[in-house]
């Protein structure tokens, strides 16, 4: 109704979140799979020839079934994004805001300090997502709690001749998928996917009202894509985001690990919120209970519409899914909250 914004001032605003239904119907597929590799907080996954690469802290590691991860390269600060150019150049973004292509530092605009995702188009164009103008990639929770929308999208033509700003006012862009003459971007804090045209720079909404916070995207074998959601939405967090004074007091007085905010893992400390009442009954964690963390991977078709999903529910351990990659008939899934990489056979989908 047109009067709803006015009436909400007196009656309060309803807090609603999209249900996990249809293509998002819960299952235990992620928890049912054995670990392909154990790795501390694996983040970015990348298929490089015959190798599977994953970032972990300030290192990039090579992974193999049943083998210990091998460190390929280490850096001065944690790795925030990885990409491989069509010519095979390894591109690495760091928490410090630096960008390296084949080990050489690339000059960046002064506005780019929070690189959350990188992706190359077929013609060699490099797309870059700058999550926030105020916070580093690891401070994503602070950006959400302060309702940040200072993210931006950049592109660099073949040969790294310089970055151009394509768009701003993006609420934490966190994933990129070049398609056609533009790029698909996951906008975490607005729970949606948006498409930008490289020619006109116009933006259009492709998929909205997601039940979680979208992270990185990866191409699928038939022209579709895989979408990761690193944490779920729940009513308590949505309510806190509406309460300005409470939220500011929480930021000022409570350690970030214990904020009423999304998390990559939960149930590790008695100081965390969301542990009692409808969460646990007689010591059993309910799989359908509200949770600060979750594991969710969504298969998108060629029109970028959800087809099905893989879950680690509230009582699971494979949470904090930020990156996936499809390789050799398997979907490799990095669980930052579960400290492992999974390998799911795509033939069963």
C-alpha cells in the first residue's frame, strides 16, 4: 500500500525473509559428502590446467584427492580474490588492496582498496569488484552493520592498460560472472544479482529476494552458473539492521565475533547469539532453526534462474561457502566455516 511507509512509523515494520522453498528446498547434500581436502578457511577456488588451486590465508595451495595441500605461493597479506587470464596469467588480489598479475604489482585507482572478486572475459578484459570504499574485505560484517553501499565495479582492457570505473553505489559486490558484452554481479547486502552492460554501463536486476547473502559466481558447463551464498538471512539480523541506535551500540561495545550479524561459522562459543530457545531442545540443534551461518550453493540456468541447491543446514558443519569451481565432472566447493573443500559429482544433477 502507498500508506505503508507512513503507517510503519506507528505500527512497526514487518520483518520478513524469503523462505527456503522451491529450488532452495533444504537438504543435507553438503554434509553428506566426504571432504576432498582439509584446509584452513579455504576461500577462492581456481582450476589452473590440471591443478586445483585454493587460497587459505596468505597462501595459494594446490589440492589433490587424499593428499596434503601443497603451498604454491605465499604473500605479504591474505588473498582476497583469484583469477586466471585466458593466456594463463595468475591474478591475485590481497587484503592490503594490492593486485598482482603473474607476480607483478598492477597500478590501481586510489578508490580501489577492497577487492572481493576478479574475473576475466573471453577477450581478456579483467573485471574487478571493489566491495567497499571504507572497509577491507575481511571487515565485511562491519560494512553490513553500517549498511554500506560504497562498492564499485571496474574493468581493465586486455593488456592491463588501466582500470575504468563502470558503476558505483553497489552494496558490497562479492562475485563476478562475465557473460556476453557485460558482467553479472552478486550484490550481497541487497540479496540480489545484477547485470551491467560494458557498452552502456546500465544495470538491470536479474535475480532478487535471495534467502542469503550471495558471494562468488562460477561458470557451469552448459552456459549457466553456480552461485554461492555465504550466510543466511534471518529475522533477528534483519530486525537489528532496522534499529540504528542498538546497532551502533553493538558495534561500539561488543567484539565483532559476537555481533548479531551473519557469520561464516557458528556454535563455537557460548558468547555467540542465537543459541537457546528455538535453536536447541534437550541439547539437540534443530536443523530448521534460525542460524547466523549456513552452507548453500545454487545452480542457475542460462537465464540465471535457480534450478536446485545444495545445503549444509543450521546443525551442519560445512558453512561459509564463498567459492566453487566446476572441473572434470565435479563441483569443488570451499567451506570456510568447515575448513575443507568438497568434491560433488555433477553427473548426479
